[in-house]
């Protein structure tokens, strides 16, 4: 009976150690990916951005930063409103009263570079 209890305790400890290890690897991977996005940021001209002006290829500019929002177009709660400035500057619309504050955190996921000055 003691042996069974000891085996269960050791199994639980091993499981906890494995979960912690996996979580740390996952966190480290996210940090590395985030850092590589920052390091690999690219500069785009307004002409380059303007070529991405379709539902299936949609880039926007917000405050001199370029975002590829193609994967979000279909999910956009405002429907096709996001396409009104596809390939162009969407700063004014982005900061409009229709957006909840959570969009300011979400947009970072779509960042691909800066607008050429």
C-alpha cells in the first residue's frame, strides 16, 4: 500500500515538473518570436502598402506603422468598413469611437513594419 502511494506521489510530482517545463518552453518561444518580430521589422513605402488593398490581401497604416490585417477582415465586427482604407492610412478610423480599447492591444498581432519616411 505504501508503495502504491509513493508511486502516485512520484507520478504527480513528475507530471507537475513536466507541465512547468513545457510552460517555460512555451513562454520562452513566445518571447523569442516577439523579439524576432521586433528585430525583423521592415520598412514599407506607401506605394508598397497601396498594392495590398483587397479583402484577400489587406494592409493598413496606423500612425506610421504597417499592419497586415488580411486574416482579420472576415472577423471584423464592422464588416467591410475595414476595407474602406485597405492599402492606405486607417489611423482616423482606427481611433474612432466605434472601437473598444481592446483593439489597441489586438493590433500589435498584425504589425509587419513601419511606413517609410
